[in-house]
C-alpha cells in the first residue's frame, strides 16, 4: 500500500483575488469570502421543480446551510 497526497489547496486560485497584504484585515477578508462561497453554493442547489428540505444533524454546518436556505 502506498500513501500519497491526492489534493492540494491553491493559494493563488480564483477565489482569493485581491487578497489583503496586511494581516489585520485578513480575518475579515476570509470571513467575507467564506460567506460568499457558501451562499453561492447553497443558492445554486436551491433550483428545483419540487419542494426542498434539509436534514439537520445539530452541527454548525447543517445549521449554516439551513440558515442560508431561509
């Protein structure tokens, strides 16, 4: 059995355009980017001909998704 890395996170990808150079603004920058990406992902999946629902596990991830669905 061989263990190898099959993924890599690119730091110069299209999602990180206009990355701030000062560290004091980085947290806010990444918060906004994360919110934008999550909102786009949820809205993309809300397109349907039938009613949609969600299973809640009680975790923060499912709560965020349902909150964005609302």
